[in-house]
């Protein structure tokens, strides 16, 4: 992938996507009696990722906007890879994004009976046959795009024999892989998918919904278009790789349909993100190989991972809106996603004080047992969020890198002799510091000026630096997990060395223990989100308890995307 292929943002955006325009035109022409009916068709073989969110926002979004409906349909045609756990997670994630399929939860397996009948019908019409050849032979006979395929010796099998064999395949008389049912279309077609595609195979595993009932299962290509048809889908929106399958889907619908109605398939580009792998197979491998802690590891591009990382549904929807839908493949800059969550959290996350790498500060002229409550605004972007009291006392913690013994020019933080404001409280002046036997600074000594309290009438004195802080006696201990990109290559899936694992970033997780946060965080709940002032956005992890707070850093404050696109 070259630099030019990376889309940094809004250049792909237009007020109405080409898909929406098609829907508007179809409605204008009175097609489908003015109905808009879409579906989101996940295969329950993994957790949803942010790529799926792009499809979900379109499928549900278009239905919502044009007074239509969107079905949730599980494409459960492969009993081997599918699990009930995935079904539950998929439903949870769609709801979390803010969409509702009401009572329309369907399964491709609901249609196994109808699909089987359709297959029988095709056989009777001479449009399908049982092929006894092994998969490799069938595949070799397919030819190449430049060269016609070779007809199977079983292609002209009599209808009666095909019917008998297909029924027996489904009774379990034959081994897996020993026979398949193929559509009888055209071995010379320039479209490889039309060269007598396999439509049914033998699988003897139990299915999560139909149990042992079937021994033959429809291929995805045989189930998908027909399921759309059975459900009355008007606009079947899918990703670009299905464009070449469309003639096959159309051919099948031609054989099936009885009236004017047919679903219209429209393809759009997949979402790819820099520094990210998006295929479910690879994500499953990362989980199985223990490269991440699970599907919801906060470094994963899964919706549950992003949720745990502190992303809001609004931020994801905003991002999807920004990138838009096109007809060409590209890769989107992950910093745009980070920009979207930063923008959203800026409005909704209360500000708090958290110190990641604490350094003790003693205010030597502050009375030893005095505690003052300073009033701090929760969110300057939203005054309805009010304010809170934060305890201030003689012993505090600040960030280690907010103090330098021998600072460079223009270091506006704390250093010997310098003055800074402690945010919301006083101006302090550094009078000294102590080191341990290894020369590490362990304590900074300061004096405060009692007339400089924020909000007080003498607070007008100006200093250049403002630091966040916590009161040592009141602060809570916390563990903070800092995440970086899971891969250190921009396009880990698209490289010559075809192993994306080679590009795993060894520093994608750093755990800080002994961090100090303000006491108001005691009652925070899982997934509550905060801005640690001057540091970034953080949320409470599922591992957190009131006695052992655990935070995930969602993103830092620095917005590389906004900077780049200024
Ligand atoms: P993967 O390749 O990650 O395994 P998939 O396409 O096999 O994904 P499905 O469960 O079949 O996953 O996808 C359900 C729907 O989501 C499909 O309509 C598919 O086109 C869409 N989808 C999947 N991945 C993306 C993506 N990266 N961008 C946009 N849409 C996607
Ligand atoms: Mg798929």
C-alpha cells in the first residue's frame, strides 16, 4: 500500500453517499412499493470489529433514515466454525452501537428447508447435478480467468440419479468431501463464479440450531442471495469482494423469483485501518496465540475491545460518518479514529487529576494537619457537569517529569527557584529537593503563597506553568494501562512477508503501577470515562475494584490527525 492510498480523512466525504443516492432514486421511481428493507448479515464465527461497524451503520442507518427496516441475519451456513458465544456478542455490540433489529432476528439456517427444496427444484430443471469428483479435481477443472473450464464427467447425469444421490447425501450415506451438488451454469463463462459453482456440500457436524437434521449444508453463495429474497430485502449492501459474485446471485434469483421483486445488491469498500489487522481469522489467531488477552483486549479493533478501551458508540459512528462509502479499496488512517474519540470525550468526560509517575512535593510552610477543599470544574466544555471538591494538603504528588533539577531554556514547570501554579490551588515556589543514595530525586521542597489561591481576590499573579497534583494522604493508588498500536507497521496485512505477526509492536502495552488519582474516583464504575488533565482520556477497566483501581488509557491528548489536517 503506497502513501497515496492512505486516506487521512474527509476527502471521501460527500453529503449523500452513492448508496444513499441509489436508495433515493429507487424510492423516487416507486420501486418495491416504496419499501426500504436492509439486513446486516454477520457470520457468527468471531466478534464484530470496527469494519463491521461500517456495514452496520449503513444497513441500519439507511433503514432508519428512509422509514424502513433492517434485519439482523446470522449467516450460519457453516456448522464447523460457528459458536453461540459469538451470536450473543454480536447482538450486544449492535445494541451498544445504538441500533435495533426489533423482532427481526433471523438465521440463514431458518431457510435450510426452503433452500433444500430450491436445490431439488434446480435438479429437476436440469440446473444442478451431483459431482463425485474430489475437490482438487473440481478446482483444477475450473480453468483460469483467461481459459475456459472443463466440464465434469458427471455434468450430464440423469435427473433421477441426481435426485437420488442428493437425498442420500443428506441422509448421511456418503462421507464428507466425497460428493457435492453443483449448479449447472456455464463452464466457459468469463466469470469464474459462474463455472458450475458448488452449492451444497456434506458436513456431518452438529449445527447449533438445527442439530443433526441436515447432513448437507448450502454454500454461503447459495444461501446469501436467497435469504435476502425470502426476507424481502430491497437493498442488499455488502463489501466490494462480492461484486464478482453478483452475476451468480442474480442467476439464482432468476431461477427462484416468481414476480417482479428482487433484492438489489450494492457493493462498497471495506474499512481497513493503518496499524491494524481486520480479518476475523487473524483476530482469532491473536486471541488463540495469547498475543492479546482476549477478543476484548483494548488493543483489538473489535467493538468489545474498543468499548473496553473507552471508545463511545458515538465516537465510532462519527468516525464511520467521516470516512464515508466509496467504490475503491483504501486504508484509513487510525489517527482519524483517535481524533473522533478525543472529540467526543472532550465533550463528555469529566476532568480529574491523576498522576502516573508520582513525585512527592512537600509544601514546607503549609500547616501540617491542614486540609483545604478546592473547588474544581468538572468540564469546561459543559457547565451542567458542575464541579467537585478536591482535598489539598502539605504533602502532594506531581508528575516526575514536571520537575527538573537542571532544566533547559523555556521549561515552564517546576525547577529549583521556579514558580508554578498547582491547578485550582496555589502558586508554589521550589526551594530545594532531596535525592536518594542513587541520585534519584525523591522529594521536592516548596513554599506556597497563601494569597494566590485560585479564585481568591489575589489570585491574579501570573506564572507560566500549571501542574496537576493530588494530595498524598488522600490519593488512591491505581494501575494504569497504557496502550500503543498493536502493530508497528502501517499495513501489517499487506506485506510481502505474509506473516502479520512479524509486525506486532512489542511495546503495545505498558503497565504502570503505583499511580495516584484523586479520591473522587473511588466510586467510579466500569467503563466510566475521564480526562486525566494534561495527560489524556482514561476509562475504568473491568478488572478495577474500589480497592484496586485499574484504568485504560483510551488516547493521549495530542491530536496528530487534527495537526496534520489543519
Ligand atoms: P472478515 O473478513 O473480517 O472475517 P467477513 O466479511 O467474513 O469479515 P461477515 O461476518 O461475513 O465477516 O461480515 C458481515 C458483514 O459485514 C458483511 O456484509 C461484510 O461485508 C461486512 N464487513 C465485514 N468486514 C468489513 C469491513 N472491514 N468493512 C466493511 N464492512 C465489513
Ligand atoms: Mg464472511
